[in-house]
C-alpha cells in the first residue's frame, strides 16, 4: 500500500467564539448572544441548540461546537474540525510584512 503526505496548503480557520461574533454582527435574530441564523462565506449557518451550529459541508451538514475550529478549505468550502485534530494537523503561518 502506498503512503502519502499532505501537500502544504494555507487554510483559514476561526474558533467557535469568532464565528459567534461574526454571526451576531450579521444575523437578523440574536438570542442570549447567540445568532439564530446567519451567512458566513456564502453559507447559511443555523443554530442547532444552545451549544452547537449546523455547518453545511460538501459531505452534508455537520455540527460545530465550542470544541471545534471552522476551516475554510482551498476551494472555499467550510467544515468543522475538532481542536485536538486541528492542532495536530495545522500550525499558524508566520505573516510576512511587506516593506
């Protein structure tokens, strides 16, 4: 069986709290600081319960909780990832300043 290594790609990712802040700024309805439904990168994010949101992915809807990161992939697709897996898979890019 052949083995493979992931190609180095840059992705964007945000925490649950960052998503809630973005959602609260863009939602029509916010209950107890939690947006009910809002748009993020062209996708409709819906509150599932007081601790999670439904994230539409290429593989169907997944739940995102406070223990997840929301990744925007190389083609603009979004999907939640457990922080533990995220931290094993990704490291923060060092931003280069333009002089």
